[in-house]
C-alpha cells in the first residue's frame, strides 16, 4: 500500500509540468527481489527521475532513485523475460516486430489501437466507449503519436481519464512521418535522415508531461522497419516492437493469441466497423488481456 501511495504522489507531481534532459539510459535496479531495467532519465523540479520496467512483468513506472542504487547491465538482465522478448521481437523486421503472443494463454486476445496523426477533428469515441462497457477494466494497448496528442488534446484527456480502460501506452513515434508519394521502403521511419532519437523520445516525454507512463512497447508506423532500426530498439532504446497478425481492415483472421490492430483516429473506419461486428462473437470465445501477458509466464 505504501508503494502505491508513493507512486500516486510521484504521478501527481509529474502531471502537467515540463521536464528537462530526457534521455536514454542502460542500467538495472533491484528492489524487494524484483529486477528492473532502467532505460530513461529526466529532471523535473530539480529532481532526477527514472523510467523503470519490471523485467518479469514488463510493467513500467517512474520513480526518483539514488544513482548509487543503479548498476550496469550484465548477465542478470540478459537472462530476463524482457531481454528475451527484445531479442525475439527485434529479429522480425519484415513484420514490424512480434505479431502474436509469445506465451500462449487460453482464449486470450490482445487489442492494439493506433492513434496516428489525423486531420479528423474527432476520434472513434463511440467505439472506445463500447470497449469500456465490455469490462470493468478493458485492457487496450494504444499506440500513440505526439502528432495526434498535440492536435486532439481534449480527446486524449478523455481517453486517459476513462476509468474503464486499462491503457498501455505504446510508442508510435513523435511525428509519424508519412508521404503518400514515397514508396514504402523510403517512407515512415525508413525515410532518409530520420531522427530516430527524436521520434522515439519525443512522444515519451510528452506522455510523461501529461501524467502518463510510457511502456516498453513500440509500434513502427506502417509496420515498416529494417534491421538497423530494430538494432537501435534492442541495443539503445530497449523497446519491444509490436506487429499485428489481425489487422482488421485488411481482413486478417483473429485467432487465439492474436495482436489485433485497428485505428482509433478515424483514418481507417472500416477496421472499426468490422471489429464492432465481430465483438459479440469474440467475447463469447475469447477474453481481452493486457499486452504484457502475451510475453510473460
């Protein structure tokens, strides 16, 4: 209970305040026999904070820590579930990452919703409300871009404050660059001279400034990646890339363990329409689970 209390205090202190010196880190930390990857650091109100991910549960949190408590990464980390997930997911550049559960749990599905930048002023609010009505805490992984947040602040506030949504915020890049005139192999993050660090850290920083916690998960815009980008995720940014084997607008089949993909920004209404039709039958056969459970025992 005390840890939860501290976490709530830290979260409230971070809300709405700008942060400085947000940067990558590669350390580890152990507390109460639990092992954490420490992958980011920043300063707010003259206090240094760290982004930690539990290497067994893949849940993330933000805390201030004494530097002396942080240790270099070693074999302890390499043998963790998180390190193994990183290695497996970043080997799949042609799929944009892992597209199906690594650990199979009976009748489990994993819903991911992309929020790319959009010229639409509205978003799929009715669909989100329908999801929220299905379970008391409906787990959903929302792949969020800064470009969407900055132009849909009210909608973003509505999403993050919905008490019936259990949201995992997935990094979907800062600008989510896309040019319809460019071929796929030169588009999105494959564009020449893409500032990878800015694309990855920009949206994380914005989430934290809005009182949210970035997860250890990443989704490539367009699911387009290459080996170099995957290596950066694995060795520098420590992010697990998520593909999808059930992109609904592409009529891909949903099966046990699927990573379902729809767009909640009104850029792809067909996917929302089709999934809404499928939901009653899916709820009879399956249950929606947090994305972290697709990787852990």
